[in-house]
C-alpha cells in the first residue's frame, strides 16, 4: 500500500481530536492501530512518526460526521433532558444509527455538550444530562408496558432526575436524596 504523509501538523491533529471528544486510545482504535495510543502522543508532541494521508482522511470524515450530527441535532427539537450513556456498548445498543457515524460514546457525550452549549447561547436554558441505567430502564419499560424509543428514554430520565437529587460537581450521575 502506497502511504503518503499528510499535511496535518501536530497541533492540527490534537485540535481535531479534542474538538470532537476523541481520546488517543479511541483514535488508535479508529485507525486500526489498537493499543498504540503512544503513537499519537508522540505525534502530537511533534516527535516521531507520521500521520499518513489515509489516516487523516478517516479523521476528517469523522469530524465531518460529527459536524453533520451536531447540525442535525441543532435543527431538531431540543429535548426536555439529554440522555447520555455509561459506556460504548450501551451507547451502541441504544443509538445504532448514530453510533454507525460516531463510533464512541465519548463522541456522543461531546455532541451533547456542544448541543447544550448552543442551546445555552440562545438563552433557552439547557436541559440537564441524565445517564441512563439500562437495567432500571428495562424494569421501568416492563412496568408501564412500553417499548424502547427516544421519547421513552427521555421520559425515564426525567422521572429518574426527579426521584434522585443531582449532586453539584457530578451532573450526570444521580445520588439518592437524603
């Protein structure tokens, strides 16, 4: 395979990665260099290794997909609560279409953060983020005889947020009110 060096500078790479919420381990996984996050640390520090054109293209496509997802989110209804997920597996289970474009939960969380930030800029007042607990959510669905949907997830999260007090400094996880 004829790999050509890209024109991405160390600062460009770091800025692109951070802007969409991707850590070095996820970047290595995305570029099929599993377990080699050290490569990107060295590259971002301007030391050795080269980011090749095909790797740059993958990263640019991911940034584009992120921007398109954010644009679509901003044009849609602002939810009453932002549903977030505890890990990649749960995120992929609940958001199969979106996770096909944004493969990591960290990207989804950054998308939510940027969406909340945009809503705040328009003085609407951002909804809170609530992390779904799959087991509790499944029990709740069974109790009310409903099936999974985005609306059901939002409703569960709103109910959960009312039952549990959200501690300052821990905006996603709830703790029982004392």
